[in-house]
C-alpha cells in the first residue's frame, strides 16, 4: 500500500532542510534524490511504503546530534533506522520526515573480557558482535533470526530476542548501557559497564521504546563465555496441539533448555527444501537444544526425551555431529526467507503463556479456514513467542485486507489467553490500532506522558505505537 506523496508545502521546506543538513555532514551522508530515497520507503513490512523527505547517514554521535538539532529547530520529524528489518513498520517514514540511518555507525569501541562487556556503535549487526569476540571464547546471547543483517540499534528499539532467549533472555537482559541522542540534540549516557545503575531505570525505558525517545548511537552489551558444548534434538509429532503440549510439559518439569523452537508442516517443508537440514516428515517439529558438559547434556536430553516419548513422537533424533547441528539451526534461521520464496506473508509475534499453546495453535488452524488463508507457524515455543506467517497474494485484490483481519484476530486471541500483542517485533504501525485491545486509554496516556518528557514536540518516529486519535494535538507544529 503506497502512502501519500509529500504535498507542495513539504517540498518547499525540503531545500532549506537539506541545505542545513549538508552544511554539517559529509557530502555522501545526505540523500535527497527521489530515486535514491525510495530505497528507504519501507522496512520489512513491505505492504506499506512512503518515500521520506531525505535520508541522512551519519558516522558519529556528534553528527547524529547535529542532525537532530537541525530537525528539531525546523520541526521536521525524524525516523531512526537500523538495518530496515523491522516486521512491524517501525522504520516506515512519513512524507515530511528525515530518515536517520545508523548503518555507518558500526565500530567496536571497547572490549573488556575481565568485566564481560563490549561497547559498540549501534549500527553494528547483531551477529558481528559475537564475531568480534568469539575467537576469545565469548558470545553475545540475543540471536534474532535476522541476526546476520539486523542492527543493535533496532534490537534495542524492539527489545529483540531470538531462539536462545529462553535461557539467556532478550535484549534488555543483555544491555548494560547506551549513548542516547534526544530530539533536540542533547547527548545523554544511560547505564554503563556495571551490573546495575543507580536512580531511575531509564535504560529499561529506552529498551523497547521503538525509537520514540531518541537515537541510540552506542551500546554497552553483556558478553558471555561460550558454553562447553551444545546439542539439539529433533522431535516430530502428529499434530501442532501435541507438540504444544510437549513444550508445556518440558517447562512444567523445571528443565531449562537453551532453546525450544517450533515449526509446523508448511514451514518444515519450506525450510527443508531451502536448507536440507534433515527434518522429519511430520505435522509439527520441535528443536530442543541444551548446553553444558557432555554429562550435563546427556542428563538434560535424557529427561527431555522421556517427556517427549509420552506424547508418541513420530521421530525423536539427537544431533550426531557439529555439522548436523549447524544444518538443523540453518533450517530454523532460514524460515522467514524460505517461506518468502514461495509466498507473500505477514509475520506476527503475539506472545502467550506456554500452557495456552495447544489451545492457541488449534484456534489458529480453525481461523485459517474461517478467513480462507493458509498459515505457517514457526516460533520460540519455550517462552510462548508466536510467529504465525499468514500467507496471501499481494497482487490479489482484498487479500491484504483479509490477511490483516486474520492477523488482528490472532493477536486478540493472544491477549485473551493472558498474553500480549508483541514479543519482539514491536508495535510500529502494524499493531498501532490494536493497542486498545491490551491497554486501557489511561494505560496509554501514562505511556504517552513518558514520550512527552523525552520528546515534547512528538517529532521522533511519528505515527507509530499509539492510535492516531490519541496523539492528535500532541505534536508541535
């Protein structure tokens, strides 16, 4: 869906704003040609597009501060952008906004193994953080499926997780500090390389705030020693509901695997064709991984596999080598790309109590028939972070609207069973109008007052998170 093009008034302002930006940035750091700004007209939620007024690509905190100060003075909205992998429209521009991309902020600033932290610029990709420390026996735990491409800035904005978040937590559990530039150009330091900072937990406020409060330019991240070993096991089941019940029983038994991942038949077949991971022919698949010494791994997997046998698995198979383990995870990490090769889809991320998995999976299957659209399920089953992929034809009139209605029904179901609208993708524009399903107007007012403090003019990442009727009149002209 194409968003409106800028009107004449916006175009009249463009020359002034771009001239001021060019005065403080290198020549190649400002992009305003329409043919080039179209590369930034959407993020991973490609159903919605809108070319921005201009794009800036700064290389330092000082340059970010200068850009924001100019935009604040000119009352030009700013949309922070990491790598553009957001699946909720979190980096969608408006026609009068400047995209501030952090891709060139990609340096490692400091590595401290004694205190177990690394300080990086926020445009560095998730996987390359581990790449900077793995030869010394360390790793960065959060691992979104897009970790090869996604930026730390976006991970912080959306509080991203990943397959191994069951044991290690999501971004907020591994974030120690940030350098934040506010909309008026003020630079502040929050947290730091220690276990806990005194005073208000402003770092916790910023993490997961979806670029609403400022631009993170640097981050101090917790790094951990690599485990002695790790081993996954594949569990195939005859139905989604049985697989969901098995997950619930593993968690109830007090066992903490490093990951429990779920895939249903459509996703299994697509991933197998793409990655040749050796997945079994079944209706539902669990990948359960544990780590530790060989004795610890054997003990944990033994208990987990005993639980699985109570559910009559179609197949139960431990990885036999490191190469096989890599193929198993390549299949899972390739799920979104593999599905994208065969169909248009919309990916959701509602989160539910683990005990509700069998019910929710059954209802999603029933709703698939009601809406006349197929759905593939792949998600972090251990913490109930659902990722239904609703398949539709973007070129078929009415299909996108049906897909959105189906998605809204799934997210409402997640809230009804005690869950929430989003686990790691954020609200963005995708779930903006569903916020009232989870929050009362008073709840949202309290959240919006936090934004009032950080961004009184409401210029930072406009039209995201909160229903537009609630934010009317808050933005300064």
